[in-house]
C-alpha cells in the first residue's frame, strides 16, 4: 500500500483531520483535508469535529489549534518545526509598554508563542489584521513581533499610532529590494505579488500585497499571465496546480522556510501511527491566549 493510501486509512481509524499550510511540501498538501493561510487554518481548527488534528505547519499554528480546541489531540509531524519570528517578542517589553502607554492595545501576529498571545489583547493574521485593528477602540497599538507587517499596517491605518517591535521573518527579509528590481526589469509584463512580511522597499514595488490566500486569490482572478512571487516558494505548488497556463517567477533561491520543509509525508504517516508529537499548552496560558484568538475570530467575521 502506498503512503497516501496508508494515511487515508489512518485518518479514518484515528478520526483525524489533516490541516496544512501552503508552504509545506506538495505531497503533504495533497493528503491534507484543508490547505490554507494561518487565518483559515485557525478557523478550521476551531470548527473541526474530529478527535485528532494533524497540523502540517509550524509550532505556533499547532499551538493555536490546541488553544482553540483543548479537548482535541493536536499532533505535529515534526515537533521541531518552529517559526523563529514567533520568539521575537519579549514579555518584559509588553509589561513596560503597558505601564508607559495609555489607551493601548497589544496586538500580536499569530506567528507568536502561546505565552506572547496570553499577554496580548488580540491576535491577528496577515489576512485579517487591518480589519481587526480598525475595529479596536484604542488609539495606540503595540504590534508584535513582525516589524515589517506592523509598518505596513500603520501605513493602512493612519488614525492609529503604532509602536513597533524588532521581529522579522528571515525568509521574507531575504527577498531583497535590489533583486526584486532586477526581476521587474527582466519581466516587465509581470505582476509583483508580495506577502506583508516583506520589507517596505519591496512592498512599495508590489502590485498586490496580501496573505498567502490573498496571493492565490489574486492570481485566480487575474487576466495577467506572469507573476513575480515575493513569499515562500511552497505557495508555487498551489499556484501552478490551479493555473497551469500562468508563469511564476521567484526572486532568488532563498525563498525557503526550512522549518516548514521539516514536514514530510513520511512524518505525517508516522505521527498518525504512533500518536507521538502531541501539543500541550499550560492551562493558565491557554485560557488567556484563547481570549486573544477568540477575539480575532470574532472581529475578523
Ligand atoms: P499566511 O497567514 O499569509 O499564510 O502567512 C503565514 C506565514 O508564516 C507567512 O510567513
Ligand atoms: Fe515563520 Fe517566516 Fe517560516 Fe512564515 S516563512 S513560518 S514567518 S520563518
């Protein structure tokens, strides 16, 4: 029996649903029940009726699923798949800014640890951040951990006063403006699509800025035939599958999230067989983090 058939069998046996992010390997995306961006996957995790969730992504995603659905068993094919940016906000800094600043909301990007979420007022993803923050009554927004996304949001929401942090995604920071310019000259007829984790210089050149799902939707609805893609290369699997007549160009060879690539189809089968790599979150932390995630789901509706 091939590994895909074995996973199908195991899913039934264990009453499991497989969620996968667009950055994981194409074979893993193929065995998943739902593939999406961080927002969509968090919604699916909160709504899933299955006893077991296999999260094919990085730790903050699986942790968010556990925070939203504590009664479910959440498994990760590789428990070491982590997002470095999720660790780039500091609790002491949150405490300090809360003391110094009135009329403040601490807004954390979903790419953050459970502990950071527990100390934030609301969570956001790249596809709902503008909408969620616009609805907040507070004027001052301490946005953590991503400085690029924070700066981009502050340009969309001039009525708010953003306080930024120093976090960044190394994958998106490595999409350097000079190389993007070169690609634009080489492919002048191409549309430039960028994830908001890219630097301001790259975002300023983009024809469209949005989440992974946003980029996929943009391409689906576009009459254009050629696109320069400024995000992680895993997204090309879905883009090429849905649009065989269109051309996709990466900026360089470094658009690879090494943690997302730790998730392999063999590890998906193994975690379902053994039920190893279960996610746990301290109950006090979980309850507080739940409030921030629930508020996001509510305000993003
Ligand atoms: P999306 O929410 O757009 O899928 O992004 C998640 C992520 O980790 C981007 O690097
Ligand atoms: Fe984190 Fe960047 Fe990987 Fe996304 S692409 S999971 S932000 S390291």
